[in-house]
C-alpha cells in the first residue's frame, strides 16, 4: 500500500468511527421496555451507549427481544411483587436467566417490611443489587426512607440503588409533604446526602423527573453534591419519550415538557461537573457496580 492509499484509507476509517455525543460512552441504568417504542431508538436519539432495561416480569419477553436484537446495547433487571406467593421464586429464576439485579422495585410495601427484607436477603445471596423506588408523597411505594439507615446497617452485604421522589427530595433537610418535586434552594443536612456518605452499600440513580429536579433546583448545591458523591451516583433517564428527542413523552415537570429527560439530565450533569466526574457518573460507576463488560 502506497502512502496516498494509506492516508485515504485511514481518513475513511476515522470518518466511519462512531462519535460519542457526550464525550465518551454513556450507560443509562434506568430505561423501561415500553409498548410502541424501540429502546434502541431511544438510545440512539439520546446519545446513550448501553442501558439497563428495568423489567417487570410481565414484560420479560419484550425486554429479551430487545436484548436479542441489540445484545451489545442492553442488560436487564427483573421486578415483581415479592408479596405474591411465587414472587421470590420468580426473582431467583430471573437471575438464573441472566438478570443482573432486581428493579425497579415499586410496590405498595414497607421498605422495612417482611416481604422486602426477604428480597434483600436474596440480593445478598445472589450478589445482585436492588434498585428501589422511594415514594411517600402521593403514593406509598417502599415507605420508610427516613428509617432506611436501619436497613442499610442490617443488610451490609446488599447493594441498594435509591431512586424516585422521596429519595431525591431528601437531599434537602427541609422536605415538604405536599408536593413530589420541591423547588428552590436546598437546605444542607438532608437524609439522602447523609446516607450516601455514611453507608458504602447505598448508591443513587439520577433518573426521572425527581433526579433531574434534584440537579436543577439548586445548581450550587448540585455541584458540591455531585463532587461529594461522584463514586456513588449513576445516570439514568426513566424517560417516556419515543425517540430520545422528546417526542411523545409525558414528563411531570413543566420545564421538561417536549424534552427528552435523558438528554436534559445528561446536559445538567455535564454543566455541573468536570469531565472526570461526568464520566464516572455516566459510565464508570455503573459498569463497575453491575459488572458489565465495557
């Protein structure tokens, strides 16, 4: 090969190489398989590389079809009601079938109740994490976040990933009980901030309106929060839009209307951190915790 041919071939190879819109690969730890939407289309549109499909077991076939079609793009978590007679057996079998964790666990159960404690034990036995939806305003899903330090102490071998309204409202010490998405400055000393600092087995999922609101309501606090917990936080979207650009989405925050939650949250995180922390939050932490081959 002469020099001219070599340079031409090299130029074509560089042109064909995929560019990372966000400066590097991105892992979304919170994407649901949905009717009428290709999960791969959402990844492509939002500039995301891989995603965890949080799969209620009634949607298992849809998630597995997505994975079969795009095996390099997806892994999956499994969720079902652990209070059902066969709930724990189904969760165990899901891990045998390839699930890398449990979630999104979102049921009208107490976080410290018998049924959820059985799941925590199963997580420790199988060495898989659990992603939990904590909601205590306009819903009772895993109620008991304010006493969850007792669970974190008791189940030290279980890895917990926190998410949703009440988890993120509690980055502030002042938490109103009349709305899911508090506005305005954050008061230091919030339980979620403290629990992330104090317990090695707790991580945070920055997805959904709640995670986005936590980053956008008080940028000065968010900068220090992301820096302080840079090894404990992971990007997720929980976005309902069709294409990674906001089409067909139904976000609950007015500021996100017509937008893709994934793209907006990624931009917030990028604006609030340096490149090293951004890469940890959007890639390295999740790849490490979920043992995903990079």
